[in-house]
């Protein structure tokens, strides 16, 4: 059985690359960004040894009727599933966005398999939640679901 090892940005990007997931990394704070067609994910190792995968859905929930439906969806989603935690939050431009979040405590480290499983589960559960919200509010999908996420610039991961 493999021993847990420290979770680092390098290990995370190795897992993402091995799964052919597009990513880019902020050189200053080591935050890893992972774009999907309908969501952007931010992966961070926070103080205290918490690995966090935070997703933000592209849909705009600024209209009160849409936000009310999304609020109901959030309450139902959090009542039925442990992962991901979902919530609505105001963005910097005064709009409202749907967010997902998965966290795990990693001060003792994770094996490669545990890290792969956590990242995979975080993405899959978040994307599933977003797809359910998209079904409830299809008029907010203003992007092409069949297109690929933007390719990273030179020097970024793939």
C-alpha cells in the first residue's frame, strides 16, 4: 500500500496533465485554474492543510426570478448530497453566480490514488450539479456546450 505524501501544486498539476485536463497556474500564489465549457475551477492548498476545489458556473443569476429558482436548487442540492457544497454568491460586478466547493484535509498527505479520486470526484460532482441547474434554467446557457474549453497559452499545462 502506498504511503501518503505531501499534496503540492506540482503533484496536482501532474494528476491533471495525466488526465489530459487543461490547466494553468498562477506563478505568484500557485493557484491552479481549470476551465471547462460551463465552469471555471480554482484549486488551492489553503493554510492548515486544506485542499480546496472551488467551481463557478458561467450562468448569470442576476434576475431575481432566476436567483430564486437557483436558491431553491441550492437548498435541495445541499440537502441530498454531501459533495459538492453549493451556494450562490455575489460577484465583483454585482451579479450572482452559482458556486461549488469540495474540501479535504491533507496535512498527512494523500496517496496518488487518493489525490486522483478527490480531484475527479470534485470535478464530476460539481459538473453534475451545474448540469442539473442548467436543466432548471436552460435560458441561462449562452455558451456552446459542444465546444472545448479554451486551450492554455504556451507554458501552461494541458
